[in-house]
């Protein structure tokens, strides 16, 4: 192979970069040249796997045999350009009339961290990292089956982000697998950084409210879902895995359910569904019952509600919207603020604003209870992407209750159910409650 034009091509195209390193090594009759980018390459690996053996191994033929047999070294594949291999973290080695590629990519995010989003009291506490090989290793440890298949692809015309498709060939639904692969091949995006971006591509309209892909940071949940026949996506640089297909039952399940006794797990699951119904309907029910249908209350409770609102100058729906928006702002502030002051600032801010709003007569005491209970009920949903969708859906039912009262609440719930029935996740109905065999 004529390697001189390839050398000149690399130097001409990437020479302006300050982190491009070109080393020439000479020993007796041997000559070697290596080109790499030091900001994304592990120079320790270069020293151990290339430079030391170059000076320790005597003859050219022996060193050539060493390169050909080393697991981290491979001959140049003409299907890709040398420049593409170089900027992906590989070192390009020129020896005699051969071009070798040494996999020396520097992995700075391979530390296994504790879970921070899906926290459980019992069970494993380790979560995924931002390193793709580390995440694959975590799954391999929990799922040591020879039928486990890992396929690789790239997404992003600029980022070329590595994505691993993980599944059990014996248990996976082939129709689902084919739909997942077709879905990935249809994605057209320049910069692909995280799996959460896939949520925008699950429907052609990109306006689906409820997520049809589950996002999880737990290797144990991932292993359980592989055993259930699901397809898993691992994205380089993201500490989350994507689970497909995903239905409502999956969104409401937590790993704590299998680490508890049977009846405690079922009780916690029922509590979550009660929380789901409460957070969606409670603000709308307050408006409907206070403004349209107070006869539903017992007389003492109706008088108590009316007494708490006697100083409020606005209709009940204005009161509800003010408090809901205030709660949304507090939630967003708790996410954006630095961790050192976030919890303190939002707690103090919520207490001061709630008390001041009540004393000023802008909202009633019962409204504070309603909004707080709705927010707490939303927090019991274990999957954050689904809880965000629930936060939005309650405003739709609230809007109907403003115009139609209790009838609007019932109508809104049925419309929401009808919408969820129309959804599917890679061919699986969203409201299916069929038990998966694990």
C-alpha cells in the first residue's frame, strides 16, 4: 500500500489543530510513525502497547507479527477514511507499507455512580455511567446469558454517536426489534447527545404527550426488561438506557416493587395509581365543586370551603391557576438552582409565598392544601419523563372544568383515556396490562 499520500492527506486536513501529535520512532533498522489527537487518546496505552514494544522487539518481522496479533490493533479498513478513525479516538500507525489503527480512545466517564433519579431503599444502588463499555459491562454482570446480543450503530451526521442495541435473541419480539431498527435508521439529526432526544422522534408529528420510550438509569431495571423481551438502547455519553417498547404499566412500576414482599409491592403500586389520578383530577375537581356543583359536599364542608374563600376576590379557577403556576415555577427553580442552595431556596420560597398569598387574600387555605397534595401526588410517579407529561395533562382537564364543571372533569378523563388508547409503542398498545413473563 502506498502510505505516503495518506500521510500527506492527514497533515493537510488536520494540521491546523494544536492537539494533533505526530511522532517518529527510530530504532536500528526500524522506523515507525504514529499520528493521534492527544485530547481524546490515552497516551498511557500508546506507551504500553506501541512505544515500549517497538524498542523491545528486535526484528521488523517480529514487531509486525506483534501488531497483527494484538487485540487493540487492526489493519486499516478502506471503508472509512483515516481522518474519521483519527477523530474518533484511534491512533494511526504507519509501519513499513502497512497502516494500523490502535484503539487508544480516552474514556474519562467510566466511573459507576449511584442512582440519583430512580432511588430505592432496598436493592442495588449503582447506576449507569457515561461510558458505553462500562454500561455494557454492568448489563453483562446482571444478565450472563449467551443469547444476549449487542449490535452497534451510529446516529448523528456530525456527532456520529455510538449506540448499542441490546436484546436477548431468544426472548425478543422480532417485529418489535425490526421496528426499532427501522426507527433508528429513519432518524435524521446532526448532533445526537442523549437518548432523551429519541422521545421527539417516536411519532412523525413530534407532538405525542406521553412518552412511549422509557428512560432509566438503573442496570437492574434494564436487566429485568431484557428478560421480559424488550429492546434496550445504550448511548455513548449518556448515563441512561432507553427501553422499548414501553406501556403505561412500565411507567408506573418501580424496582422497589420486586425488592419488597408481594403485598407491600402491590400496595405501593396502588398508591402510585391513586397519586396519578389525584394529581390529574384534583385541581379540576376543586374548581368544578366550588363553582358549579357545591351540593356534592356535605353542608358543613361546603360552608367551610365557602368561609375560606370569602376574602378571595377572584373566581376559583383564577385562584387555582395562580397557585399551579407558582408551583411550576418552584419546581423549575429547584432543578435550575445549584444543589447547595436549591432545596433551601425552594422550600423557604414556597412557605413564604404560600403564607403571604393566603394572608393577602389571593388564595384560600384549602387551595394551598389542594396544590400541595397535587404536587406530592405527582412525585410518587417513578419515571420522571412520564411525570412531566402528567403535569401537563392536568391543565387540559382543568380547562374543561372551568367551562363545564363536574361534567367537564368526567369528559376530560374519558378524552385522556381515549388518547392513551390510541397510542402504541412499537406495535404494543399503550394501555395493555398483560403481565410479562420475567
